[in-house]
């Protein structure tokens, strides 16, 4: 498992966030390995995440979790099982408002 994150804690462990959506996401094309559902834009200045899904925009907010969670990777070697901390989740990005349509102005001439 590759752990990618720009932010790391004092021990060098990546910090991740959970994305919480209200509603249903319909994906046109299925892929067993990965799914791209949209573009996440995150403004550090005011802690304001924006999610673009197709022709819709969702505005969200950052919420600090009461209890941090660990993302673990199971490692098996020589009949021994151990767990490696892959990332720490300390916040979630909550998108609970209705999506707003992206409307482009088209010239009707």
C-alpha cells in the first residue's frame, strides 16, 4: 500500500482526512482498482473544501475528529503478523449541502 500525503505529523506519519458525503454517487464506468469521482479543492486560508463532481459543486467544511483513527497495514513475515501504521486520520471534510450546478454562459447568436 502506498501512503501519499503532503502533511505529516511529528513522527513522519502521513495525515489523512475522511470525506463524508450525504446522498448517492453514481459512477458511469466501473473499475476494479480505482475510481475517480471528482476534484477536491481545498483552501487552507479559511479551511473550506470544495468538491467538483461532474457538472456540480459541493461546498463543505473541515471538522476535527474527537478521536483520531489509525490506518493500519497488515504485515505477515515468518508466520508472524504485525501491523504498520500507514496514516493517521484527524479530521473529516463534510459535504452535507445540496450540490450546485455549474452553469456556463453560452452565446445564442
